């Protein structure tokens, strides 16, 4: 049975731990775990261990309690315990000598697993595009083995094809993209992370659990745009912003769809309402299909700094076209001498 050591912190540091954070749970021990006291019981010269496997998983969270709570309110034990630790010169206890509530933190450990799908296609014969969507079960770890990833990729492939031609508002997403846009395959892989990234984006240990499983559309069944050949420049994109109930950048995600045809534009170079409704509706329809399937995964934003998954609850689509410059790297400029000096 796994055991973890508890640790205590200064009272004057407690605000630094708790302020602005939402990854503390004020219950110790959590369900399914127990406090492991030495044979002679408290008072002790050390903190006890917490053992077992929690039945409620809080990825990346820490459990906060006090010695008073650990000892179930036995005041004399808390006082004697604090005195013993203080006599050894422990700074955390010296700072709060005589106090009944010495804060204790148990780090549950940061473990996060999620499923990533990649939706890939071609732009005419010169460019490719792709966007990713993340799936998971916030508060738990989805288990999708390598042998099952291909089946989920096929499910997503077929579900996307259906939402591509479904009407949302007054049009389908496929009906607003030109024939230059063709989806070719969907890939699925499981990711795991146990250590957080730093504020500058470095660090962390996120990695694929196995190679990506790809499911290609059969010849003649590729989801293809049906709005003629007048495609907007390949580097343009309709960006979807995924909103969660987590405030700030860590609670938002983005996906960049392939370019629309000119029929997706309104006056002044902005997307029209039909394009916005079709873009959000098609991806939202895919979300609903997965949530209502036997997989029952939720669309999520992955916070690699918090090591936490946040469920996507809304999709926002802006009217201003976005740009992805890497989509034009294979196109030939086809320069023409349009002016020369006399």
C-alpha cells in the first residue's frame, strides 16, 4: 500500500500557498486513504504518513489540513507535539510555538492523462493543414490503450464527416469551404504528464504513451468543400476559442480551421454570420457526438502548468479572419515583372 510523507509549512507562507490557487482540497485524509500512526501513537517526533489509494482523484492538487485536524481535536497532543518539534529547532514550529493549528500539506502528486486527436487535410495540391482537439475526464485519467486508439480515430473520422456536411444556422461548414479543402485522416494518441511546465513554457514531462494511430478516409469519401474553387488565401483561418470555467489563459484553448471560400466573407473583409455558426456548430457537434457515445470523453483544455484538465463549455468564433503563415510555405509566388524603370 503506497504511503506519502506529510509536510508542514510556516503560517506566514500559507497565504503564498493558497492565495490565487485553486488546487488545494481541504480534506485529509481523502476517501480511501488513512493516517498511518506509529505503534505508540501521538504525540510524535515526526509527522505521520498518509497511506492508501484515493478513491476520488484530484490530478495535480494538494490536500491541506492542520495538526489539530490530524489529531481530531486532541489539544494536549497538539501542544506536546508542537513543543517537541520546536525543541529541536524546527523553524516551522518555532514560528508558531503555542499555536494549536500548524498547517500541513500533502502533495497528492501531479498526474494527468488525456487523449489528443489530430484532424489533417490538404489545401489544393501544395499545402497541408491540421488542428488538434483534446479529450479527457477532468478529475480522472481516461484509459485508451494503443490497440483501442485506432477505433477511436475511426469514430472521430466518421463523426467529423457527418458534422462537416450538417447544417448549422443556414449552412454547413463544408458548404462554406472551397473544393481546395479536403480532410484526409484523423490521428489519436494518449498523453501523460506528471510534472508541471514552468511559467516560460519550459520543463514538464508530457509525452505520448504510444505512436499515433491514424484512420484515413477512403478514396472518394474525403470530406471536401463544396463552395467552388474561390478559396481565400491558404494562410487565412477561422480560429475557434474554447472557453472553460477556469479564468485566464490557462482556461482557454484554440483550434484553427482551414480557410473558407469567398462566400464566407461579409462586407469589409469580415466573416459573415453563416460562417461563424457553421464553424462553431461543426466542432460543437463533434463534441456532442463524443460525449454521447460509449467513449463519453469530454472536450478539454489541457493546462500543462497546473497539470489539470478543464472541460470546454463554450466555443467563441470571431469575425476577423486569422492567419497561419506556415500554411503558405509551399506556394510558389509566381513573380511577374509588373514594373521596370524606364
